[in-house]
C-alpha cells in the first residue's frame, strides 16, 4: 500500500547522515594524505572502517524506526483536515477543517472562522485581543479564537499550498499545555493517490 502522508523528517535524516559521513571521511582523507609515505596505521584503518560501517548500517535501520514512531503519533492524535486559504494575515495562512465533520458542520465552522478573520482584519480591538495569531506556535485551534462554534477548525501559518489538498494536524509529542496540544504541533501534507494508483 502506498503511503499518502509525507514523512516530514526525511530531509533532516539525509542531512544528518551526510554530515556524519563528511565528519568521518574528511579526517580520514586528511590522515591518508599526511601518512601517504609510510601508509596508514592498521588500527586507525580498522577504527575508520568500523565507524563507517556503523553509520551505514544505522542509516539503513533508522528510517523505518523513525517512520514507525511517526505513524504511531499519527494514529494517536492526528486530525485529517480539508484545507482552504484564509487570506489573512497573509496568503500562506490556511484554514483547516476536520474532515470528520458533516458537510453542514464544516460549512458552519468555515463561516464562523472566516467571519472571525474578517473582524480580526477590520477591527483593531479584536486584533489587540487576539494578539499575534501565531506567537505561541504555527497552529491555532479555531475554537480558542472564534469560540466553541468553531470547534474542528485550525488556523495554520506558513502552509505551502493553502489552495488545495488535505493536511494532517498532529499534536505536540509532549504538550506543555494539555488544553492546547496542537499549538506547537506539526502539519503534514497528505498526497491523495491518483485513481489509477489507488487500485494498485
């Protein structure tokens, strides 16, 4: 089965492995140049080969372990959401609406959220009361801003494409505030498989 959720830490894993390989390879190359006349010491060579093998084996074993932990986190508290642009405070802000809501509830939550955003944009008193929308983290639960009628909605800063797709909102692993577990959480893009690949 093809996974439709992008693993968000893949690039970080590649960068760490690359940095460790450079940290091992550069000193070894420097050492080999310095001792090129008499040849490298066998003990140093063995230590280098063991360290290199450890890094390469670890690089193969770690991604499945990290992905398993990530997908366990998804299963524990992930919320699949429809995405639409918010327009305020900038064009990268998105409104996410829990996909489990009925169509009528989703439309209602969307209306409540956009009405609140309109007030926020036009009324300095509302803007002052809300403060910096994303000062505490990249995700704001809509009900903490627009009231309980907006439950099931999220405001998200810096969405890569707020005009289409679905997102998976994950809570923090160890939230400092149990009443706001999503504020410093993670938003993951969900790739919907094409009709052709869905049957495979």
